[in-house]
DNA sequence: CGTAAAGTTGAATTCTTTCAAACACGGTGG
DNA sequence: CCACCGTGTTTGAAAGAATTCAACTTTACG
C-alpha cells in the first residue's frame, strides 16, 4: 500500500507531470531521484489517508482519485472542505511536521505520490518554493470564493457554483468527457460543504435538474446548460480562473 | 504619498521587522537594499490602495493601519473578505502582474512597504519563497475556517468567531491593550463579511453585549468574557493558531 | 433477495431577511 | 452656540428561506 518507486517509470506515464509541483520537480531533477524521495501511496475508496489530529510526515500529490477533506466538530456535525482533485496537493506544505486540521478520505480509489521532505527540497530550489507558494495562493483564492459564495448566495447559487468549480478544475486536467465529469459526492457531502441540510440540497438539486441545468446519474454529472449555470455564479469562478492563469501560467498549455 | 526610502532607517523602527516576509528579508539582506527595492506608501482612511480590476505592480506589506478587502458583484451587493492587519501582506504574490480580484480600502490611515519585485527576489532566495508559501498557507487556512464558520454557524457564533479571530491576529503583533483591540468595522462591514444583514448583525451584537461577552465603544472593542467566546467558537480558532505556529514557528517569540 | 444507505416528500418551526421608521451621533455652517 | 444634515445604529412587524422531524421510496451491495 505504500512503497518506494523509481521516479522515471512512475512519472513518465503520469498525466500530472507537466503541472503544479511535478512540473518543477521534473524540470530540474529529471531522473536522478533518490528512491527515498518519492513514495507511492494507495488508498481505497472510503478509506482514510489521514485523520484529523494525526501527525503528518509528508506532502501528498494526488495522482488519481478524489479526496474529501472534512472536520468533525461536535458529534453529528461535519464540515466538508473543497475536494482535492488529481494533480493537487495536500498534507504538509511548508512545515516539517504538523497536526492534520482535517481528515482526508478517499471517495474513489486513489493514488498518491508522497514527498517526505518537500521543505528541504524547497530550501535548495527557489523555483519549487515559488511554485508551492503559487499553489497555496490558488487554494487561498479558491477558499475565499467558496466563502463569498456560501456567505452571500442562496441554495441554488451555492450548488451551481460547486458544480461549475469542480467542472473547471477537472477540465484543467482534462478529466472531463465533454460536459460530463465524475461526481462521487453524495447529497450529504454537498450539504456539509455548502452549509445546507441534506433535505434542502435534495430539493435544490431537484429544482436545478427540472430547469434542465444538469443531470446526475451513476456518480457522473453532465452539464446541460453551461450558460445558465455560468450566468448564475460566474462571478465567483472568474477570480479563480484568473489566479490559476497567473500563478501557474505556462502549465495550462503544456500538456 | 509614495516615495522611496532607505531601508535601514525605516525598518529599524518597524514593529514587524521580525515577522513574516520582513524577518527573512532583513535576515539575509540586511542594510544593502537598493532604494528601488522598497517603497513607502501612505493611504488615508477611506481611501483605496487599489480597486478591483486594477493592474497590480507590487506586493504590499501593511506596516500600520487596517485594510478591508471587498468585491462589488451586483449593484448593492458587497462581499467583504477577512481584514488585512499590520504585518500582513497583500497585492501580488507569486505573479509578475495580476488583476486585483478585490478592492483594498483603508479603514484607518495606513502605511505600506511596497516591494515591486518580490517574485524576482524569491527567485534568488528560497527561504524567502518558502516563507511566502507559509504566509499563503496561513491565509488559506484562515479562509477555510471562515468558510467553515459561515457555512455551519448561526449569527451569534459567526460574530463571536470574527471577534476572536481578529483579537488573536492582533495579539500576535502586540496590537492589543489587554483585552481591548482597535475595531474600525461598521456593522455593515461585519454583515458583508459574515453573510448576514446589517439589521441582524445589530440584533446579534445586542444579544452578545447583553450577555456580557464584550463591549464596543469609539472604534475599540473590549472582550469581557473570553472564555464564553472561546467555548462558542474555539473550534474554528485552534487550526489557525496551530498553522501559524507551524508555518511561522520562531517568529512568535523573537520580538 | 434482503438489508443498509441514500434519496425524496410533506408539514411545522426557526432563523434570517425585508421593509419601514425612528433614533443617536459627529461634523458643519450659520 | 445651536440647528441641521448625513451616516450609522436601533427597533418592530411581516415575509421568506432554510431547517427540523418524520415518514416513505429508491438504490446499492453482499
């Protein structure tokens, strides 16, 4: 479930090799990694990568799968954060060790590349450190737009935003099939992400579907009226796009 | 309003010189800055540092004052983001240029140090880049906790969280006088930060004050019952504290 | 095929908003 | 010095959005 790999073989077939941290790592270090540097970690659907309160010992790049971050506060109350999608990172960033603020659970079978010592790698590679900062900044703006959306929008707009935001982020990595994307979220997940109840998410989804904006079937979502969704919540999407273009500039067009 | 300064004289009296970016900058570059490297920028209360849509040309460190970030979406709708407090940064991070996602308005007379070329500085200084990533990560967790709070808490808890969060961040820099902190926010600002209406913020403040949790007078807020506030929303504060300790470790105790 | 998990629906309640009006305060000018 | 005005705060009553509770239906899965 957790073993060392040779970078060359593993990365050469990775769809994320020209994005994010990987882009910089591969650019500069090529195939000379020490086997300790990178580990492969597999987590089956419904299993945890780590739990809130765990001591973390590395940075994880999600190669494939879908990770849900959540916190249990009081019993029965669960706060769910924006999902981690393939190519994105989680775990340690700039610290040498830290306690996980939230649990990370796989919603699909997932594969990670684990970097046990990102901080020290960054210490000798300012370009890597700068890319890390860029990724953090992107995450930050994403969180801020979720905040603005949840704070100021009604249920329909919140759901529309969630769908568009996921679509855009998946599309960046080419993980869409046209307007269809994987969608492993349950209604209770959506509720706990957007600050609604399951019941109200259900009613809201019903309305949006009835209006012909999208359909959900068998853990896949297909957008039927992108324009309508966009006119509802495009305001919250644009800053994220802009930030992505600025921070990660060349990545977008290199694949 | 915007002129070059000699680092040595300006920074030696700065209360932030042992925090954040400044700590790293001063550690490594000492007094040899080119006058172009750092500029001083003054912004009077109610004036803007920049407006949403502006092309940005530098990174700003707030030396003193209080900055409010906000976005106007539809007419009459204003989304306010967590305030920028002394010692914190805004503007460009890892890009060479970017369009401002939100407007930055001074709520008090404010003084900034402007770094026009942070990206290139980071390119030759991985420690600086790593600290930048740490600051972004801190901002990110802060935004996530605001998100969790706004999504899952009622009005009383949201207001309590806002107050505690501001108190903690000001206290980190020694900007509190005991349990009293500056508080230039209007009720409408609080409303637009927390996703409530002014009317409801007013009623909520009245309740919390009546319960003896704090008082507000003349743009200052005094916490009377820290324990009660903490038991209400400490859950949302702890991760932020932990992240700050991890990312900025030694800073806290160096002043 | 049967059970557990997820989704759907209705009715009553609660929290928050909306609209409207009144009040307090600080600054300005006569 | 006081009247006036604008901005921000306070209060009330009615309307609306989302929640709660409860029951029921459908789907997923061993």
